[in-house]
C-alpha cells in the first residue's frame, strides 16, 4: 500500500483556483471583512482615511486594520511577522487582496493610530450591545498586570539610588585610602596603581551618574523612574516585581464580553472601582448598574461615590483585623455599637467611646478615662485604652457588608465572569509575553487591539460567523 500523494508541483489546471474558493463561507476573515466594511474610518480617526488626490497612493487604512485584527486574533503582533503572513498566508492574501505592505508601513500604521484603534474597540462593543450580546445586568471589574517593554534593571528608585550612593562613596574612600597607603609605602609594591586609578575613575563616573539621576528625579518629584519606559511602574506580579502596567477591565456577565478597559499606571486597584463602574455605565447608557469586584477594590470613598451615581457594588471589605499579636484576636469593631445621633460608640462593657481625634479620612474614638478597671480589657486591647477608628465613609462600608451578606453568591459569579477574559488575553493573545509598544499610549493601543480580538472571538463563538456577517451587513 502506498501513501496519499499530493499533486505534482508543475501540474496545470483547466479552471484555475481563485482565492475565494480557498476561504470557507464561515471563516474569520469574512467576519473581519464585513466588520471593517461597516466602519466609518474617518469618523473613528484613522489617518489617511480619505484618499489623497495628489502624490503616491497610500495603503487603505481599512486593509491595514483588517491585517491587525487578523494578526491579534492569531497571536501575531509583530509587524515583521505580519509582513511575512501577507506573503505566505492564503487567508491574509484573501483579506488584503494580495497586498504586501512592508513591516515599516505596518508598524507606523499601529503607531500613528492608537486613538483610532481604541475608538474601533468601543465601536465593536456598541455593535455587540445593539445585537443583544451584552445584557448589562451585572458587570465584573478586575485588574491584571501586563509587563512593559523594560526589564527590572532599567528601574530606578530614589531609595535605591541613595543606598547605591552610600556604597559607591564607601568604595571610593577605600580606593583613595589604598592609594594613600601606597604613596606612604616605600615603592608601593603589591599595588597596581594604574588599575586602581582606572577602577577609581569608573567608580567616580558611576557616582556622578547616580547624583545626576537623583537630582533629575527630585526636580520632577519622582520616587521611581524606568529608563526608556517612563510611564510604566515597578509592580508586584505573580512572577515577582516587574516593570508593568495595570490593565483594568469591566466584563459583562451575559457572554463575558469586555465592555470597557483601561491601561493604568496604578500599582494596585484601590482607586479603580468608581472610574471603571462609571465608564461601564456610560457604555451601557444605563442609569442603574450592578458591579462586582474583589477585595483589592475596597475603598469607602468610592463605595459612597458609586452609590451616589446609581451603581450597586459588591466588593469584599479589605480592612485590618484587630489582632492580639499572639494569634488571638481582640474584640472586632462590629461588637461596638455606633450611636449615629451622638456620634459615639458603646463598647461591650457598656462604656461610651467619644470622638477624640480626626486624622484625614479617619475619626478616632476612645472612652474618657482608661480601660484598666475593665474586666474585658485583656480581650479588648493591649494598651491602657481601646481606640476605635471610624472611616469618614464607614456607613458605606457597612452597607456594602450588608449587601454582600444578602448575596453570598456574588464572589463566585465575579470569578466566573472576569477571570475568563484575562486568561484569554494573557495566554491566547499575549502568549504570556509583554507589550511590544512603549509608553502608556503604545500599551493602550495594543490592549485595544487585543480586547477587540477577544470580543470578536466571543461574538463568533456565541452567534456563529454566518449570523455575525448577516448582522454586520
Ligand atoms: S477595655 Fe475599654 S473599651 Fe474595651 S470593653 Fe472594656 S471599657 Fe470598653
């Protein structure tokens, strides 16, 4: 028995095969073609969206947009690799009518149209909303760190520079004393003066660089700085400390589509609940919205602001436990009863804790005397007097706790909604890699393309390519 054999390479054909026959009816490229055809690229802000009447014709931004959507869908983000796909990939040939733009043209298009890519991403979300792919019942918010185009070695911090300065000064002093020692000795045997002088000059140059960096950072009020990627920050990630951006996403519960995303410089999520929830509200055009997020978003001020904006949030509280220090917990604040009318607390021993001090957003309460005579003291405090801190938005924290008690299923729901997109974005599109473009603008451009590819994939999975093409027509 032989093998299955292909056709000979020099075999002719009576009816030549056309490109369209090679692409199935329900293929991704046909969806991309239909989607880009319905976009008003000029209104979205793409450069050269109106063909110039003079000069050499440029590539149509529609073609380059199609190429990028296809590329991000298939984890091909580099402009050189996209150029290669134009030359060898039948699907891309179909999509671009066999055009082969060079990598520089492809790269420049992405670099110059960041804002337009973000507008296109928003336009696709609106399309999904119009065709009923987005429910707007519940929105889950989450953040994840994506590595920037800089290694940890490029990160400078004032504290580290100061430590380095002290070390350099100690080393310079040691080398100088070695040279003095050699001068005092008879002939300086045992010491290579030339080598010591060279090492000393290198140390002095590093010391001067160090001082210059410190002066420049202090002049700009910076605590940390990343060389070549000044927008990024050193952040804690699952792989340890990395120079990264914090990508926020708001995901709709109906089909896990990303409603809104934002690339931020914040190392944590504590200030992201309100802006993300309000942005989702605007995307959905809803006066009322329910959102959920993890404990990293716990922030009394923002809980209060969300309530004011008609947003019902479900976020676990992230507050310190009153620990004894030997594994034993002291009385929790919830045991103390707040008397709103007189702005005071009653403790388990029946004493009144009165307002003693206001420190920023914190109000501190304590009893008038000390707690030494109280039989409950050992279970209440390690000090002479128990102090109780109340946040300026304590009532918002309390309402949040009550809401969570009434909906214990909310956290499981949050996980099932929001962790799906991030898993996909990180592994499927970024291949656990880093951004390719520098600075906040570049990272935002890439994330807009990645989110759009993710949403497109979800829409095809839910509706099917044929139905999606019909809806886009
Ligand atoms: S230790 Fe002080 S605050 Fe605590 S229960 Fe006793 S009297 Fe009240």
